[in-house]
C-alpha cells in the first residue's frame, strides 16, 4: 500500500526536527495500536470540506471583484455589494438553499449541499474569471467522484477512480484555487482508493447517522435536562426510554385542512388568496359577498353567504 505504516510515521516525526522541509509528519500517531489500514476516512466530511473549498474560492473571487470595483461597503449595507448579493440571490432562487446550512434532508436522506454542486451556475456568477473552464470542470467532476464511492467497483474501475481523483486534484492546483491542497484532497487522491481496495464500498463507513445523533443529543441537553443533575445520565435515560417505547409509540395523525370560504381541501382561510368583502342586498337580506381567487386554479370561485 502507498500509505506509511505506524513505525514509518513515528520515524518521520522524529526526523522532522532536523529537516522540517523534507518530512511532513508533524506529530506522532495518537493511537499507535491501531494499524493504518484500519483507519478509514468519513466520506461525509470529505465531501463537505472539499465542497467548502470550492464554494469558498467562488465567494473569495466575488469579494475581490467587489473590492476592485469599489462596491464593497459595511455589513449594514450588504445589498450594495452587487456580486455577493447576486450570489445570495442565486443560492436562494435557483439552488433553493435559504439558510446556507448543509444539513440532511429528512425525506430522502440526501445532503442539502448536493443542490449547490448540481445547480451551480459559474457562467452567471463569475463570467470574467480567467480560469472559468477549469472551475466548471472541477464543479462538474467532483459529484461524479462522490457517486463512485457508493458503488462496488471492480479492480479496473478502482484504478480508473484513483486516476480520475489524481487528475481532479492536479486540476484544482492548476486552477489557482490554492497554493496547497487540503488534507482531504490528499485522502481523496491516495488514501481513499486504498480503502476501496481493502473494504470495497466505503460508503458503509459514512457518519451521517452519528451526526444525526449528535444533533439530537445537543437538543436534548438544552431541552430535556434539569439543572444541577447529571446531564449525561438524563440523556442516556431518555434514549433508553425511547428505545423501549419504540414499539408502542403512535405516529402523528395527518390532518387535512379545508377552507371555510370556498369549502375546498388543501388550504385554509388564510392561504385562500385575495378576499374582498362587499355588502350586498339580495332577497331583502343583508349579507356578505366573498371572492376567493385560488392560487392553484385558473378560474376564480365565488361564494355567497347570507346571514
């Protein structure tokens, strides 16, 4: 395998004191008893950190463009920074991310940041970038590499994956995104193909479930623990109760709404659209005349009520 073993890492860490430019092992391994071939990178954080680098380069270029054109102002007047403001509008309107957080979608279990990778429009955001073609290829090829991690690859496909990963890292360096590559890019090009040869599908080691548990524990700590008592014990007791009562729990009932004006289902009175009340006189009775313009229908529905 191409990666160093534990003993070689320890030796390089000692030699770095005499020649720091030749050896890049800064510290000795924390867990020396764990073989290096049993250390597997979390694909979730690998995808997130590399995506952050790509998005950060675009944002940095937009900020430099605003500074060059003297459009950059204080944070209170961020709307005057036209390039950054255009990027925010693109994220909201086209990509569909409104709070700029990469989180897990509860319905299909997919990551929200994939929307940015699949729908980014560099021609609109940075049309004058000198390395526009290289950046477009970086954004286009990275999701393809991520999709290959979830498959059982043959020996030929594993070699092709490593070749494609190395070319992607070289292209990242040539596109002047950074003078140095990040540790996760080093893992993508060299260590991840080795893990795929040893263990096959590396998506089994993804830590999305653990991240979900961390979010739940954080919420339980602030909402379900009492001050002055052992918080960890209370959290573990609650998790145990949920596990015991999982078979006897009931699901939330789905309530169907009905509009009180037009008597149609799927929306309520507030979402019924524009309503006008007109006093009319019909058959000797005073009443109210409602006009309901439903947003999802072509024709307006008129409902007359008399009291």
